[in-house]
């Protein structure tokens, strides 16, 4: 456990980026590693927070689809 520090966590995330892992995968892995390391910190295994200063991967939702510039009114039936 002594080899896990903020540099390790940051390097882990950067390696995932280099290997093409998606942002959601990076974020999920970061959350899992962070949870384990924070538990170890709370138990006194670490004297300093090992994830302090490591930014979480920024997962953004995709933008909504653009609507077409042409508006077509709803079709009407010929029944009267």
C-alpha cells in the first residue's frame, strides 16, 4: 500500500487515457480506486490523503441532437 500515492493514481488515469479507455470507464475506475484509498486513509494506513489533488476524469453528457432547420407541420388526413 505504501506505493499508492497521488502520483500513482494520476499515472493510472493517464495510462487509461493513452490506452483509449472511455471517460465513463476512467471515471468509474477512479471512483473505485479513490474509495479504497480513502478507506485506507481513514483507517490510518496513510498519513496523507493519497488522492488529494488528483482531478477526477471529467465525464460530460453528449450534446442533444440538433433539430433540422426546416420545420414540417404534422401531416393531416383527408377525412372531413
